[in-house]
C-alpha cells in the first residue's frame, strides 16, 4: 500500500475567491466609483437633452400671423429659431439700385417660375444693415428680367424713397452650385449668403441670415404664395432619442465594470486551478521502468 506524501499532507487547501470577493477589493471599488462618475455625467447629459425635447412654452396658435417689427424677431447675422420661421414681420428701408437679382426654380401654386429679389437697406440702424427680400414671382425669365430692370430704373432716381415691406421671415435655404449648363451666376435657392456675393453695394454691411417673402408684389410681378406655416409639435423626438442614447451609455459604464471584474475573477480562478490539473496529469501518467523499456 502506498504511503501518502508528507508534503501533500502539510499543504493547505486553496479555495478560489468568489466573484463577490473580487468585486469588493479596493481596486475594483475604485473602478466602480469611476464608473459612477461617468454614468452620472451621462445621466446629466440625458436630462439636459430631455429638457430641450419638450417645449414648455410653445407659441400660441396663430402667433406667426401677428405682424411684428423685424428687429424684434431676428438680429443681423443670427440664425432664425424654429418657432419663428414663417413669422410675419414688417421693416422700413430703401431699395439698393442694381441689386435686383433673379432666383430660378420658384413655384407659385405648383407653377414653376422666377423670383425677383432685392437688397433692402434697413432704415434707422446705427450700422449699415440689409435684408434680402423676395419681391414677387414671374412665370417666365423674360418677364422676371423686365420687372427687375423696371425696379432698377425706379430706384436709380437721385431721390431715395423709403418703403415699408411686410412679409414672412424665412430661413436661408443655403447656396447650391448652379446647373452645369447654366450661367455661373444663376441662383436656384433663396440664399442671402449667395445674394450677398452678387450685390454691388454690400461692403461693411450687416446682413440678416433669413429673408423676407413680401406679401405684396410690385406690378407686373405676382404675389408670392406663402401660406402660414403648419403648427409644429411641442415634442422634439430627436432630442428624446439622444436622451435615450445617454441612458444606454450610462448603463454600459456599469456593464464595463462588471465585465472587467468578472474577467479578472475568471483569470484568477484559472491560475489557481491550473497547478492542481497539472499535478493530476502527472499522477495519472504511467511510471517508466527499465523493464517497461525492455
């Protein structure tokens, strides 16, 4: 009968740690506190997105139909807030001669035509300030050119006559390149930024980013069809989606801590059990003697 090895009797039995014991170690508690900080930041960002998702003070129905002075609605160089898009405004100023420019691909009641636009120099400002105005619509290019030339002649008089323009304030549509076979100066979008590049007298002038679609067109132009904007929803679903994303990121911070701690625990258990497995393999191996080799 084989006697047990004395060294094996003296060696204490080693028990692998539990996952809970690993998680309660100082380094993993520190990592958890860091994850709590990151999750708190993500939660704050989600709360901020939610606060912007719901308009607690939406404009009353029909607010865009109340005519307001332009300076109360927008300022030069600033973007037009969403609730104010389509707001009816009024402004007094002077037409700048030579700056009546055509914009193609304009539809009036589903009929394609042209807009005649002008630079209105706003009266009563400390610094020279202009706003782009779409004066009226024409069905053909020839009619639009004739109307622009007539406006140029009327404003070329030495006596500058102030005018009052009332219409809807609309956001810049953004400049786009002209069609490949068209004149390089052709405009197909109502963009004050693009018009600014073609105005003759605009150096050192503050310009409004949105434009005005005039409600009354000078003859022979036709009035621009500009119905009241539809009432928007008080809920911004895009911001709600962003808030949900931040909540997911906060949850992922905790999952990352758990996954790292579990990986460390599994590695430690594997390292502790590996010597026992190696010893078991050596004990089960057959003993090699001279007789077996013979």
